[in-house]
C-alpha cells in the first residue's frame, strides 16, 4: 500500500512538472488542454483525462479528452447543458459548487448516477477539479484512476497546485489574446486598425 501511494505521489508530481514545462512553451488554450490530458495519462498513471470548458452562460463543451469513444461523456455534457441548475452528475456538482469532487470508490459512491458504466471500464477513482479564471469556473479537469484510494491528501495537494497552474496559464493566454486584439483593432468600433492593414 505504501509503495503504491509513493508511486502515485511521484506520478502526480511528474504531471505537475511536465504541465509547468508545457505552460512555458504553449500559448494556445486548446493545445494546452490536449497536452495536459496526454501528460496526465502518459506520465500520471491516470486511465483517462479530460477537460470540459464552461462558458459564461454555464454551457459546457468537451475541450480535450483522451478517450476514443466519448458518447457517455457527451451524454453527460448534454444533460448538464439542458439544465445546469438541476443536473445531478458529479460534473454538475463540481461545476455548480466550484469545489473539487473526489470519489475514491466510484462503484459504491451514491452521488454517481452512472456507476455501472464507469466501473465497466475499470475506472474506480474519479477526481473533478474546477479551474477558475476571473473568479468563475472556466473548466473542470476530470481524472480517472484504476485503483480506488489512489488520491490521498498529498496527491490532492499536488492536484490543487496543478489546477492553480492551469488557471494561471488560462488567465495569461486570455490577457495575451486581449493585448493582441487591442494592438490590431479599435476597441470602440472593433474595426481593424492601421497596424492590421
């Protein structure tokens, strides 16, 4: 048990380090999301990683995912989009509350509606981590692990650091996009300026 926890801690620490390196070189949000998901699976030991964006109107969309068949995920997103205030998935709980939602034993977690489908794939631990940009939930990072009990307090601390780094990167990307826009367009008329021409 102790050896498995040490491996999990080291794997998540590797994800945080690799993500920080990606943040330094990537300046486009979609590329950053895809790279994070790849790193989480290839280096972090997670069986699945995804990022679901939430716009200012509380509509969700799949921004990046490592799974090949995303019908179950798309159904969950569609259910949330129909009624963000009433949806009862773990994703909806994380999106509405802005709090991380952790299920270390998804097969026995009464909060998970789709337990049978989730455990068919062998996914027993689930973490949903809200990412804030401008004091609102901009996206949810979803990580699944094969083993229940994968996430203890130290792993959760590292995952919180990782989410903060993603938040910082998204804020930086948004600010850079705004600066680029102001350099090329008139802010009042939104027409191209001389620099763009």
